[in-house]
């Protein structure tokens, strides 16, 4: 099922190039590069490659499917416990794909940050499950800034209203917004999409919704992460550029 195996050396080389890009763009637009973190999207690689990602110093791992997330968490937890040298910090899991309400419980069991909350009903389900489990769950509101029908996410105009409702739900911590760039887009289309999310983010921040926890923009993937950094991204979701 997982066809891609990538060495630690290759991951480290790619990671160095990605970080150089981040620094260059951030400096050009007057941002602190340290504000930008990378989530390694590991859906297409095997478990040994994920171990190499951790050994290369990347501790944020993202999965698109709940079943794969749960199995990976189990495998990596066992690996971390077996290591002679401890990692510099805990492994942080991110659910970045579409999440169905009937998959909320296993997702919460993984302790994952959920980037893809795309409806009020899903937020309510997460809140209810989290309350029963006595958890506080970090979530992001997914916005369909490219306005493509095949993409998940709330409408651009609904961002502020839904953010206010979700931020008030028990056992949820609204930490930011997420979007996916346009499919096959030219740079300007991607720029427009990310700019929309930044505008919504700023409006929510101005309204003091979510408090200090509301500080993240999860946007930018392998093909458009430099544009995302330019537009204010704090979390990049990178797969192929890391494993090429």
C-alpha cells in the first residue's frame, strides 16, 4: 500500500532546501521564518520513512485518512519507546484530510490536531466526544477559499460567524484556519486564495474570537508553499517536496 521509501539523507537534503525557501520568502516580506512550521504529509510513504522524518528532526506528522492515522500512531509510538536516544520533543499528529463524524472518536484517541473542521455539525460532534473523553482538542476551521466544488470547506463568507460559534463550544480550542490552494493553479490564483484566508483570519482576530490560541494559518503544500509563506502561513503541509 505504501510504495515510497525515502532515506534519511534525502529527507534532510530536501528539508534543508525547503527551509532555505522559507527563510528567503519570509525575509523578503518582513516575516520571522521561525513563525513557520512544517507538517510532513506521510500518506504515501512507509513507516520506516516516517522514522527517518523523525530522525531528521521533523516531529509534526500529517495524515489524510483516519484508519492510516491510527495505525501510524501505534507504530510510531512503539518506535519512539524503543529508541535509545529520545527525540527532542513529542511527536505531534495532524489530521489534515476530510473527517466524517463517525470517525471522530478514533481521531481523538490519536491526540491529533484537526485541521479540517468544515461544518458546524462536525464541530459539535468533536465537542461532544471530547467532553465525554475529558479532552481539549485543537482544531482549525477549513475554508474553501478557491471556491471549487470538489473541495471541502465552508464558504468564504461564513468564516467569521462559524468561528465565533465553534470557539464557544466546550472542549474545543480554535487555533486557526486551513485551506487548500486551487488545483493546478497559476501562482496568482494561489496567491488570491491564500490572501482570502489571511483576510478572514485577520477579521476573526480583530473580533477577538478564539483568544490567544487563534494564531495559525494552515495553508501551502509542495507546489505552492512559498506563496503561502508570502501570504502569512504558519503551518505548511508538505509531502512530495520532502520525499522527492
